[in-house]
């Protein structure tokens, strides 16, 4: 199977089996999604979703969050990984939204990465989820799954993987492909003991092909 064939197989499979794939983070507006994605760094979406309702009720917008002190916000975040840094990031992010963007979340990667706590991955998530821009956020799941299947070849960094995925996925599908790969990595192509025999894309997967050869 050629690389283009592999992409076509993956696209056809997920368009049939996961046509409405989307983020598992819960949010009602761009500001809430930005808060949730910042909190999700090295933390599970499940834990973030448990934490954010109280934050959103107390701080529904950048203006209310920017008025909070570290001591005000920290108790809401203390169950999340790296709570000290993330509390500082949220407070700084809210203030910068007010100072630069009239309280609105910008929707370009270049503007987003200037916000505290926002790196390229987070910026790609925001722009692809909110605006369906063809930006591919490469987290640990996407990095692992794309390499195992053979969608990326010799990609040593998330940025290198991102560039390859953007090259081969049609632009109009990139925002969906991000979720296809994340959810597949979260529930099927898990880091240890991937569920290959429950996997619908194993026919196109280099990892599975090599495992069969090794076992034969």
C-alpha cells in the first residue's frame, strides 16, 4: 500500500465511522475552549471537564477572570497538573485578551501563540475547532498514531509530523483528521498494548503489518 493509498483508506474509514468527530472538551464559546485547552496540557480531558464548570461559572469571560487574583483562581485549578503555572497563564491570558483584543479570542495561530500558556499545539486546536482552519494540532496521541500507521515517516518532532499530515490530508478535512487521530489514539491505538485486533484501520497500518511479520 502506498502512502497515498494509506491516507485514502484512513479518510474513507473515519468518514464512515466517525463523521462527526470533535473535541471531548466541554465549552460554550471560544474563551471557554481556550481556558480548557490551556488546562489540558499534560492532563486528561476528563479531569479538565470535571474542573471547568466551576471556573466558567465564576469567571465566564476574560474581564471577570482578569480581575481575579492568583489566590482567587488557584483553588479552582489545584486538582489539575501544574496548577501554579496554569493559574498564572490563565490570569495573564485573560488580561492580554482585554489589552490587545477587546476581550475576544483571536483566531490566527500567530496571535494566539503570544498569549500566556498558548503554544503552537493549543493555537492549532483553537483555530481548527472554532474556525475549522486547516491547522493540525499534534499531541502525543496524534504523534504516536500517525507514526504507527505510517501517515508520517521519520518525523522526529511534532512540527515535522504536523507538516507531513497537512501535506497529505485534504485541507477541508484537516480539522476532522485531528480528532480522528486523537480519539483513535485515546481509545484504540493506545500507547501500551494497542488494541490492534479491534482496530478498523489495521489493514492500512504499518505497525500491524510489522507485528504480523514478526509473529510469523
